[in-house]
């Protein structure tokens, strides 16, 4: 710990804790996670007290970054699990073998749909959907104009939706049997 400064922490905690908690709750649904992030933001602000010119702004920035990281981690963890699509209305909420098979199939189809996108469109879509990046962050990372990022997101959503719609129609029209490519 670089420097412990109880005066700054006490002042920030007393004056800004409620506002910071409301701010973090905009990013995270869990009150407990939000409380943890606010506490960590105050601790980091205190640790960096010697370098920080504006402690309140620093605490809010740290809290936003921690909340964004936590949200991104939660989203990525959810997409990595076997039942990540089990909340879908298409899949029964029971943990039956059939429900798991449907969830697996839905996940496979979603991966297929994303892989059908052009490389740049796919990269933009993955950064937005799976990493939670803003349009500006994506534009900066990929060296694109924000409007180009916006267009890629729109195209990716349309094409992914269309791909899934076609695949579900093929599956449903064959009563669960896969059709050949020639039939589509």
C-alpha cells in the first residue's frame, strides 16, 4: 500500500459514498457487487492520494472501470458456461437432458451466425457484445470511425438475426432433422 490517507477517505466516504453507489449501480445489478466496488474505489483513491489532484473524480473513474471490468467478466463467464443460454425462452428452465441439448444447439447456432460475419464486422460485434466496449472504444481499438462501428453493429445484428431465423426455420420445417445446404 503506497500511502494511507484517512482524512481523504473519510471525507470522500461521508460526502460521496451514496452518489458513488448510485453511479456504480447503473453498471451492475447486484447491490453487494456495487458495494464491493465502491469500497475498492475508495481504497484505491486513498492509496494514490499523493498523485491524485481530484480525489472525487479519481474515485468515480476507478469505480466505473472496476464496474465495467466486473460486468465484462460476468458476461464472458456466462458465455463460457455450458448453460449460458438456459435463460432463453426457447429453452426450458429445467436441467433436463433435452433442455441442455437445446441450449447446446442454440449456442452452436449463435457461434455459427457470428462466424458468418465478415472479419471486421465480426471483430466489432464481438467487442461490443462479448466485451461490452463502447462504440468509441471499438473505434479506437480497431482504428475505425465511430459511424463505421455503428454501421458494423447494425449489419451484424441484422445478419446474425437473419442467419438464426433461417436456421430455425430449416430445423423446424424438418421436425428437428438437419437439412442439407442444397435445400436452403
